[in-house]
């Protein structure tokens, strides 16, 4: 319990009254005020019924609504306070009685939202009682799922720039039998269906379509390079946002999706299967970058077997020496699979290069930024020479860039 500001003012007035009243009378008034404050606070000692409704699954950087309902059956005045946390931004943090607010996570992973604190004020307004009225709540913070779902919906409705769907591919690319038709002069002899030709008495050819259901594997680097900050998050955050988008689109177009997360060891693994978007996100949402170098060859060996797949490698292209293990390991997997190396561009470097230098320090900063960007271009060229395609985009657009590359590869029957 605690006195209210009103009680403090009354006590101050009682103290000043000693200038005109006999001291015993002023002391009696002060004692009476203390008793009244205690009784007023005791009248609201019982905690009110407070219910907090918070979504159990949140998305990083996306505000979600929560509700606090206070059932006050008496004349008390309630002030509800939500404790602040570094990773969960709550607005508003305090309100009188029931209220609605928003919670915006700053980091992925598993977090605990502290219990609500409630302060009840008695009917006289001079005594208060403090309560902890709810239990801490565990919440799961996923990557940016709303953006991933918007991209998947655009693909499903045909509003994305690439559809990823083809009805028939050229000879040699199709593997699914479609139909039998009359033989044409340009048909390859391997298309002739001899049994059907014998039955109808004229040459007949088989036609094939390219398989629509293919395997897409997201290989996520969780080593030290992915801990680098980019805007208000890490490169691993940006990569997982893009993984969520690719997995959501794979669900829409009917492909099988899987994932592998690694540093020096294999950290997480999801075998490719249908409707795997949610499984991939659940497996990777709390992944954090480590401080060790990544073993690309180990990761690529884990996915090199099996049928031909589209393999997205989410990593950072820093400079030649740091990227050498990646460049050397790409041929291990490019011989069998279509490989795309996805990386986020650095907005800070772009801003330094595109702005006019104001002083000597800006000139030096621009020179360093140009060196870094040139090193990234050299690494990208080496990866293309090794058989991989490089997808680079700004952090907020990496997901859509990866989806565009994925659907283009699918429509061109590269999978």
C-alpha cells in the first residue's frame, strides 16, 4: 500500500496547522489522517479481475493489438501498468481501467511479456494498493509473415510479375506425360509412341509437360557474417524474412520446400515436403547468428543428394577472402542443383556512394565504401562463374527479389 498525492497534501496542511492550532490537536489530526489512509487502502486490498489478451505469435517489426479488461465492481479507480522490455515495445504502457494497445517486437525468438501491475485507489482517494494481476506471458516472434503472405497472395492471384507456371516445356525438359497427338515433322524420334502408332496405323507422338511440383531448399548461413547490423536488425533477420516469403510462395505454387541452417555445424534441418511453409518458419524463427565461420561445404553436402532442386543460399558477400569458402563450395552443389545466392545490399554503403562529399572525411568514407562494393561485385562475378545466380536487393525487398528469381527459374524449367 501507499498514500496518494492527496494524502500527502492533507498531511502538509496538517503540519502547517500547527502554526495556529495546539500541537496535540495537530498530532491527533495527523494520526486520524494516517488511520483513514490505511482504511482507504485496505478497502481495495483485494485485486480486481484483470484479463490480458495477447497474441501468442507475433511478427518482427509488425504491430499487433492486445486488450486489457479490468472488471471493477466497486468505487475504486484502477491504473494498469505494463512493464517495458527491450525487445517488445508496448504502447500505451499505462491506462486507467480497460484499454487496447499495440505490441511491436524488435527481435525474433522467444520472449516473455511481463505481468501487468495494477494500482487501486480507495473511495476517499487517499490510500492506494498495488497488485500484480496477471502472469508473465510467453510469446513467439516470427519473421515478417504479413509481407510474406502478401507476396504469396499476389502470386496466387496472378498479380506478381512472374507467375512461375508453364503448361508445356520444350522437348527434353518435360518429365510428366501429358497426351498423345499426331506425329509432326519437327518431332524428335524419341517422342514417337510406337504402340499407339501401331494401333491407329499412323505415327503418333507423346507430349510432356514440365513438372510443377519441385523441391526448393533454403540454406541459411547463421555464422558470424550474418550478425552484421543492417538498418535496425541483422542480416540474418533479413534472410529469414526472405525465407518466409519463398516458403509461402512454394505453398501457393505447389512445390516442396525445405530448409537447412548452419554455421560450422548443421543447426536446423527441414526435409522438403508439401505445404512446408509453416514448418520452415517454426524451425528457423528463433535462430541467432553465432560468432564462428560457416562451413559451406558441409551445408552443401547435406543437400547435394536427391532430385534436382532450387537451392537458395542466404549469406553475406563481404569481400574476396571471406567469400572464398563459399566460392570454392558452390561447384559441389551446382553440378546437380540450380543454385541462387541471396544477399541483402547495404543501404548505408549506397547512401555514402550516392551523396556528394562535404569534407575530406566524406571523401575517405566514399573511397572505403567503393572498395567494399567493388569487392562484393567481384565475389558475385566469381559465384556466377562457379555456376550460381546472385540475387541482391535492398533489405525490405530481398523477399520479393528471391520470389521473382524463383518463379523465373521455374517458368524456364531450370528446376
